[in-house]
């Protein structure tokens, strides 16, 4: 069950602030140790805070879990949430939020594209009064194709959704305790976390940073997954595709009426001229068929979201939670089980 929503921005007076890091991991065996070393070195610069590092192993197929378990044995601040299978990046973020108990929660990836030092700037902005702090990419060291598609993705998303989603921001951000508790109440399955955060409101600010290259491995968001994330973003926060179908229907109707008028006019006023037959018929049939299939696809996306919600299955299932300093591992964990608010998976 979600914690009581009685927090204010920043820690309570006289209390040492606890900062929680939510760190999704999927097949990052080549970078996880280096990431942890760099992150802990950065945290040592701010000894006035307490920290908890929540790594969420999203069903990795490599040695990531073994490396994370070793980190937990040697660092009491580390807690590892191990999924029973791969549930996806957005669900992994959700599980980390369900586990996090800090006065502020920082979400970041573990491939070192999000520099750990920038998280301290997020904390500074939070201490200045912001309840949500976005890390906005000033530059990014990616391929030209990746930069171009990401640039287009964020701008199309912003123009089509009913929520003002910050441009050029991924999931690297800080949430105040109150904002994190509110976000935990969002339990839909086709999740687009950055849209949910933008939809909540609160006092929001940005920190600009230069995004680095991956230190190892390959991207976990290829074009196919980026397209899926874009669909979740649009269908989760906008009815624009449905309105587009309506407009397209009016356009097709107008063209059909024009074609009918042309055919009738030729029959009565120019009977000596043969109206295009097979070619015109095939063009019309294929055009209408394509329009109908596209419309059904858009409707299917929304119906699929409804179907997934009605099933009421857990958002995720935790195999075990490994905590730093524990003698053993505990099975399950907050967040496994039912997915509704108030249940074991509700958060």
C-alpha cells in the first residue's frame, strides 16, 4: 500500500535526507561494476545524505544477477530486486519505486549514458524547492540515426499528447517523496513513465547535461522498442489517433462522393466516354481497404490496452530481494502479487 501522502518537498527539518536510487538492469554484466564504482564515488562527495541503491534485475540472461548479488554483499546500501522474468524497462522502474523509501528518488540507467555526477545536480535542484527534476539532454553521443529519430520522437509525442511532456528527457529524473508516492498510484500496464510524471504536475524543473555513450553492450531500446514506447505514449495520453480516424473518414467520404458524382456526370452528359474501369476500381478498393485496416489497427491498440487492464494481472513478479547486510535472501517482495493499489503489487 502506498505511503501516506503527508510529505513536503525536501526532508523534514533536522533529519538526514535519504536518497533512493532506482536502477533498472537488463543484461549489463559488462558495465554494472564500473557503474557502481562511479556512482559510489560520486555519493562519497555528499556524506551529508544517506543512500539506498535499488537495482532491479529485469530478467537478465547474462551474469548481471550474480554481479548485483555480490555488490549487495559488500555494500549495505544495495538492495537487488530480481524479477521472475523480463517485464520491461518501465515496469522495472515501477518496481524500484515500490521499494524506494527515500525522501527523494532518483531514476537512472546503469549503462553510464546518464552520468552519476548529474544526479547531485538533481539533488541540488530538489533542495532548492523542486518536487520533480528532469535531466534534459543538451547533447547526446549517439549515431546520427539515433539522434534524428529521438529528436523526432519527442517532438511528435509532445504535439500529439494532451500532456506537456518535457522535450529530450528520458527517465533520468528525481522525484520528491510526495511525487513518488503519487506516481506509485498509477498502475496501468502499458506504461510510459515520463508521461505519467509530466501529468502529475507539482513544481518541476530541469537540469541540462551531456549524454555519454554506452560504456559496453548494446542499446536496450532499438527502433522496434522505441516505436512501441511511442505508441504507449500516444495511446496512453492522447485520443489524437481516434480523432485522426474520424477526419480521415470525412476525407474518404468526400473523395467517394466526388468519384460518384464524376461517374454519374460522365454517364449522363458524356455517354461516349468510358469511365476508367478496372484501374480506377482497384485504386478505390485498395485505398479504402488500407484505410479500414489502419483504422482497425488504431482501434485495436486502444482495445488491447483495455483488455490488459481488465485482466488485472500483476504488473510484475519478484523472485527474490537481496539486501545489503542480509544473511540470506527473501522471496517475493513489495510489489509482487496483485497489481492493484493496496495489494501486494499495488504499492
